């Protein structure tokens, strides 16, 4: 994607992303207030009795997609980090409704002032607003995201409103006195020293019983792990982007806008970012060729979507039975195919579609067989219900290797844990008799590894390898008295026993140097935490109603924004 966004995706935009990402954790279809009834006719849903229509939903969707792009440097797909379309959109609509309820209004002048402050729109030499860069930016979001100038301006106005919402509702959490911040800093940066004995499961693999009887028992005891979940098969018509490349080529060659967009994108990127498949630097000509091909592929996919929508509109006028898709495909001289079986959690084999496709597909039935088209990486699919395959359990002979590995892993860890607990008890008794932890370890046949002056700021302890981690050691050290030995503590690959030799405060010069920034961060975190708590309670009490529907909350609702129509 475009480097001028990637270079600045931190952007200093405390108002871009502060709400869009963080409150997803509070939203789920099972949240209190997430009802399915009482929605006004003609609406997609409602919030506090106010109808949310198609235009409301699409405006919020455009803004959520743009916010994701500004954070991640790429447009969201089903496999994107932290992206769930329906969650993002409904959550955004809810927060905007709260801002409206509290009387938060943002004028065009304030939004415009925020736009000209954006770092990636400033001239690198003068630091002033660069109008040409702004126009280039608008060209990029139009071509890649289908977003107009008015969409971006509305996005900025609403982001400022949401920032004000955070400031207003989180005000109480920002009241952190300097003395309290200092106490928190000292607690967070206390330094610990001692010794640790590590019990790695890998050291006990040779002791695991891997006889057929043991493997059979392990399979029987954990049969649920080898269960195949319910699967779905859909029938579909595929509109491949490659079918429209010639048309895309013609449209590309007859428009000067595309060439200008490519020029703008290339100018904004560092030369070092242009590399071939082997990672070697590209020539300007090769970079332009690659970017041109990317534009053409996106345009071809947009044309494929247009044809898919035409097909879908005809399908929706037919009798709502699964066979209607096959009949329409035959009538138009197209091929209706069947998908490979897929479950609700793994990608549909061979289709390369967003993960939201699975949720929409599993909402289908023989009585309600149609869904909205889904846009994949290489094609657009119009699909319908075909059949469900009940869950089943795989027989042992088909999963023998998998069961064997599971037994080896779980039993070796159990052996490591048993050895660790026995050592912890013996070491505590030995130290009580006057021996050192190192002596007790050596008598038991283990090596005590020194760990000196580790704190929350410590990134790693190389002498320990990957396990235990610093955070695992800290959790034990913070609750352990000096001179004491911990019990055995489990970790991912076995566990450890810690002897704590000393606890020391952070150095005074470090405290004075870092406290101002720590105080600022503590206040920001406090404000944000207070806002999160307010938002959680408000959402639980709000009357948020969005009935389940196939496709309406899926990635396909974003179809109008991925290119030219």
C-alpha cells in the first residue's frame, strides 16, 4: 500500500483510532441491549429507538474502513488485524449516537483545522499544509477505497467529536496526582535479583509412554479434540477479476486520472520501498509497472463486482430456493459450482474470501438461501445455501500422529511439573536447614541460573532462553519475600522455581528523568480506562437492536467502496 500512510500511521492522530479499535472488546451480539426485535420498518437496526437506515450504516462503514487504513496502511479484509465489519460499524454508530446525545458538535472549521494539522499533509521543508499532498491523498482514497472528499471530511468531523467524547467521559480518570504517579512508577520499576531453576518439558520427552494402549487411552479421554465441527457447503457463481482485465485495460488507458494517481503514489513513497519478489531494489520503471498492474487488478475486480451485483439482483427476484442460483446460471450460460465443505472458523478452501463470509454462509438455510455477493482477493462470488454436514469425530487411525504428538506434549509437561513441585518442596526444606538455594539445586541435580536486576522494563533474559519470560518471573517475584523460594510455577513449556535474593527501588536519577512522561501516560491511561468503563455501562444499558441478517453485516456491505462503479 502507499508509503506516505505507512510512514505516518502513528500520525499523532489521537483522535484517529482511539475509539475505533479499543471498544471492539465490549461489543458482541450477546451484549445486553443487543436485541433483535422492535426495529422500525425499513431500518437495518436502531439505537435508543432511533432508526439506523442503509445510509447511516454505509457512512459509518466508510469511516471505519478509512480509520483502519490510516492505522494499518491497508484496506480491511476478513483476515485483517482487528477487523470485523459489523462490530466496527455498530460500535461506531453507538458512540456517535452517544456524542449526539451529550450535545457534542464539531463545526466544519474545527474539522478543517484538524485536517491541515495532519503530519502527512505537511510540506517536509516548510512544515505548512501542502494542498497538492491533500489532493493526492483524496485521489488515493477515492481509487483504493471509493471514498469521496465529503466522506473524509465527515470522518474527520466525527473523529474530533469522538475525541471530545473520550475527554468528557474519561475526565475523572485523568486526575492522577504526581505523588501517586511516583508511587506507581517505583512499584512498576522495582528491580529484582535471584536464581531460577527451569524445568523444560522437552527434557522429559524420553520418559513418556507412547505405547498403542497409552495412545488409545489419550484419544478416548480427549475425543472432543478430534471432533469435526458442523460444516457448510454453498453453491456459487464466480466472477473472476481475470475475466474483466481486458475491459479494465481499456478503461485504464482511456482515463488520465489513473496515471495521475500512480504518479502521486510513487512520489510519496521512498525509493527503498520498491522491491521485487526476491527483495532486491526495483528500478523506477519496474516499480511503475508493478503499481500499474495493481491498479488494473483492482479495477478489474471492481468490474467483476458490478457484474456480480447484476446477477444477484436477478437472483433476488426469483423463488427463494437454492436451485434458483443454478437455474439462473444455466439461463445465462454460466457455471454454478459447489464449494468444498468448510466450518465456521476456517477459510473456505479455494475461495480466498474474507472471514465474514463464514458467518454469513452459516446464517443461510434452505428457507433463506440467498446472501449478498462476497468480494474475494481474486473474484466476486454470488452464493446460496446448498447443505449442512453434521459434526463428526475422526477415527483414531486417521489422527494417530496427531494423538501421539498430543500425548508426548502433555505427558512431558506433566512430568516436568511433577519434578518441579518435588524440587520446590525439597529446596524449601534444605534452605530452612541453612543451605543456600544453589547448594540445594546442585544436590538435586539441577543448575540454579542467576537472574540479576530484572524489572518490568527488562526486555529479555538471554540466559533463560525463551522460557520463562520476564513477565512470568515478575509475577512470582512481586509476591515473594526476599530470601524465600517460590513454589513451582507452570509456564508454556514446563515451569520454574524462583529464589528471590533482593528487591531494590529504581535508581533516583532514572525516577527523576522518566517521571514526567510516566505521569502523562498514567493520566492518559486513566482517562481512557474511565471512558472504557463508561462506554461498557452505557452500551449494556442502551437499547441497541440489530437483528441477525445474512450479508448486511458482512464484508459484502462494503462493496460500493472498492473501486469504480
